[in-house]
C-alpha cells in the first residue's frame, strides 16, 4: 500500500467464508486494482456482516464493514476516495469523491458474461441445467440502539407502536413502571413480538460493552412488489422510537439471484420451481457452476408401490382376523376383495405384482426396479391405477351401505302422529344419528 498518498480506493465486496474463493476472486481483483492504481492506497470492506462474523469466530480473520473502513480512511488522512453508495454519507470528510463502475453495469456487460458462460459449458445435455448462484435470499433485520441495561431512559407510562408485515398492521401496547429499566423494557417488547406469531423473531443481544439492544429478524426472505422491506415499525411516540431505535433496518432483504442456462432469474425464496416442473432448493454459493441432471430413482419407485400394496394387504388381513369373523358381512367383504384381485391377476402378475390365493398381493421389487430402469414402469403404474380405482369404488360402496357388512338390522317405521309427504326416513341409517319416531 502506498502510504505517501492521500488518495484511496475502497474495494467493497459481499464477502465469502471460503478461503480458496477469497484468494481466487476478491484478493485477485484487489491486487489487479492495486497494480493499476499504484498511486492510491487500497482498502477493503465487505457488506455481509454474517460472513464477517463467521470468519472472526471461526478463523479469527477480521474484515471491516464499509463504515469501519471509511472511518479508518479518515483516520489515515485520506482526502480523495473512489467508491460508491455508503461513502456518500461521509462526503463531508473528503475533498473529492469519485465513483467506480460495477462489473455488470449495463445489459452489454450482462450479455458478454452470459456468452462467456454458455460458451464454456456448451456441452450440456438436454436433461441437464446449469445454475449460477448470485446470492441467496436474505432476511430483514432491524437492529435497535444498544443501551445500558440498568439505566431508565423511558419514563413510566403506557407506550405503543405499530408493526406492519404482510400488508397487515399490528398494534403493540405495553406499560413501563417506575422500577423497570432499559433491559426490562427490551425483554418485554421481545416477548410481545415473539408471542404474536406474526413471522418475526425478536432477541435482546449484548455487545462488547455489555450494552443490550433489540434485534428483530423476519422469518420470510426476499422482497416482492415495490416494497424494499418485509416489515416496518412506527410509533406516534418519538421518545420510544428514538430511544430503542427498533425501526432502523440494519440488513435489507434480498431475492436470490441465479442463472439457469445463461438466463438470469430471481426468487424471493431459496426454493423455486424450475420449468414449472422441478423443485430446486439453493443451499449455498459455490466456486463452480452446479449441473442438475434427472435420473430415475428406482428404489423410491419400488418403495412407493410397496406402500400402496401394503395398505391393500392390510385390508385383506382385517378380513382374515378371527375377531371379525363374527360379523356376517366379513365373508362378503373378503370375497369382494378377492374378486377384484382376481380380475387383475394376469396383468398384475406380468408386471411384478403377484396375486396370492388369499387375495393379497406381493411385490417383486427386482422386476419393478428393472422396469423403472428400462423405461417400462408406466405399464406397472397403469395396472396399479386400474386396480386402485376398483378398490376405491368398492370403498365408496362400503361407506354408502355400511350396514351390509354388520350384523345389526334397522327397520324404518311410519310415524303415526304426523302426516308427511314422505313419512319414512330418507335413509334407514339416519336413525344412527337421529331418533324421534320410536
């Protein structure tokens, strides 16, 4: 770093927790800038406080935020600064400010990047998709003022604030007594928000000076429409807001940015539908593109068929139970199941589903897996659907006329007291729910 100049360039990155990625991307770009502007001091800052925190705890590796880097530049006597965005809030501290251009500044830059990527990965198969992860979705975080917990900054009285989320506004009201300090009030507000179950998590966190502050995080991620936030907090009582500072957004929500086969896409969630068919969940950013391919999960298909057949065999087993043989309709039910199985015996047997003499069905998993592997699994599914439809029709018959399968008899008598157009119950089974004529 050139220590003899008052000119500087602040290189701002999102950040990465992977050392190899940092050295291959961020540090390489910083070095290129350093080589191109040898008469400037080069400073680094990252915008992701989450990644900064991970590196500090895990590797004891410190990276400044934009604010910390700017304050260090002021301390170092920098007068000319090249940067964008947050530096504007420090414009009074510098004699001159110039703005750099991002890598993807316009549509021409994007086209060049897409062409480079599609050329590099031009050998993709039709069943494969190339997904680039720009960054995942983020939650909104509001961070309040960190206060001395034992102090009493709010006067005793009743306070309220409005919290808007998902186009709904919730009013929270609480009292502050004479003996309650800042810590008590912050804990009370955290409990109010958490117990409301409106999609927010509120914590009271402690900083390095043992001060405490409210940190409110949204369960949802990403943004939709024209709103840049997921929730907002307002109050007619300026003392409450100015003291606690819980209306201040410290981390704005962002949509996931990724590209599929060169086409840039956005999603308010890390889970999205690809081609309206497949559900894809983005777990983390990677140094290399991720290739998605579709393969038949043979064992899962066999498991699904096993589950369906097990349900049917369970019904057959019920009819075999000695406890149910006392019912007159048990044999009838068993016979009807057996007839359905016999009707589909040949086609089921030809597709790895063997119908036994007692009407139960066994699954030849190897035959099912081979069918899934060689592309003939549709034959099994077609026969299963026909078999299942026949069973469902029988189940509907049983639910409509359950008394055909039990010993009890019901007789409907005419009501002798009153004259009705239809003096009989609409159903002989309505007496099971309503009885007034007897």
